C-alpha cells in the first residue's frame, strides 16, 4: 500500500465531505422541479442575504483551496508558480449548487458560488504565503522527526477529536454513545428481528447501580484516548509530554465551548465537578507514565482503552434532560453544523479503533519514516 506523501490529502477529503454534507442537508424530499441545474448561474444577485451565510460560504471553501494547493505543491516535481488545483474547488461548488436544484429546502445561488470561489482563491493565497515563508517544508521536516511511519490518518483523527467533543453526551469527554439509538432504530425498522433479542434496556437497568462508577471511568477513558493516540504517533517521550499538555487544555476549552453552545453562558462550567477534576488529574498522570513506554505499548493500550470506553459509554441510560438537549441540538439554528458534530461524536472512537487496528496489522519495524 502506497504511503501518503502529505497529510493535506486526507484533510482535504474530509473538507470535501464536510462541504457536501452542509450543501445537501437534509438529504430528503428529492424531486425534479423542471429547472435546469445550471440556471442559477444566470440569475440576478439575491436581494436578501445574511452576513452569517456569506461568511460560511467564504470560510467553508478557504481550507479546501488551501488543501488543494498544498497537495499540488507537495506532489509537483517543479516549483508551482500558477496553482490550478483550486479550479477543482470551483467545480465542486458548481456541482453542489446544481444538485441543490433538486432539493426544495435548498436554494442555489450565484452569490454562494462566487463566495465559494473567492474563499478557495483566498486559500490559495494563504498556502502560497506558507510556501514562501518555508512553513510547508518546515512542517514536513517536523513530521519526519516527531511522528511514526504511516500515521497520517491517525494524526487526522487526532485533529478531529475536539470537534467530536462538541456534541452533548451523558458525561464529559465521552464519545461514541450511539448503540442505544442504533438498537432502537433497528427495532423500529425490523420488528421481530435479531435486534429485539438483545435488550439494551435490560443491560442498562443492570448497570444503573453502577452509574456513578461507569460515568467516572467513561470520563477517564475518554480523556486517555486522545493522550494515548498522541503517544501512539509521536516517537519521543519528551515531545509527547508537550502534546499531552496541549490536549488537556484543548479538552477543557472544547468542553467549555460545548457547554456554552448547549446551555448558555450562565452554565459554562456546569460540567465541572469533583469526579471530572479527579479524572483530569488521573488521566494526566497515567498518560504521562505511559508516554515513557514504547510506541507499540501505547498503541495497544490505546486499542484496549477504546474498547473499554465504547463498552462503558453505551451503558448510560439517556435521562430526560439529555434527551431534551439532544433535541435542541438536532433542531437548532445551526442544524447542519450540529448534525455533523453529532455524527463525528458518535463515530469518532469506532473510526480510531479501526485505524489503530489496521496500523498495528500493517506496521513493521523495518519501515522507514514517511515524508510529508
């Protein structure tokens, strides 16, 4: 399997997926409205628009333009003087706007298309500045010194972790709490199937007496996972300690942001209690100790912690207040953003477990460090 030359490739693919999700949500009620998909290109500038939508259209395509140009710079055998990969961003924009013609809840707009293209061009300019200042080459050299071979996707998953924490859950720093909803969905779609043989409600009732302990260890394992993930891809123990400090600060900052988005400024520290602070201290201590061990030990410890975390978090019963919170998120003003955060929060630990297992199977001591 060929190694990825740059981490910009998976990050750009994730950016494309994000744009497609935001552009085509809610993915239902498709119909032919007897309008040519490209008609919006000749329509007048809309009379009514908001600064929020304009900013989202511009900023949404800026990282895509940056990523495409970064890929072009890294894969080109000659210095890139006139980047043209940004045209792929323009093609994606016109495609998304055209497909919106078949979604009655969405309105294609020439203004959106122009802002998308301008955002992609801004990304090109930012990447050109990075290249001129030597930051791209500096990042390549830093990755070669800091990271283990073939760790591009694991690094990308670590970048996605703060976004996964935004979605409200039964306890702080918990992700992957989705099996109950999947079980309920399967029962409604396939009554009398194998899904009804496994009663999640009975399992949760058996664990109700251990609710406090389950919540504590779920929070602890949720904090340990990104720390072990960082230890699994950073090669040296002295560098791991710096990354651990950044991760802990990130966890607290994102939790404050999530609490603010969910409950408002007056409840910004509502998630902080003695158990959470104890979990933070224990996670720091355990991660610091394991950081001194080998990369292989950290990788296996990460996989085992992921399995434990997934098991524990799905023992939670969904209380009334959390259900109301989730309903607010799923029907809120920024429903497209909230819906994406929900899916990332659900799927992140499962994706990391699959990536880590694949990395353990494919990795070998003879491999040389990858180039970025």
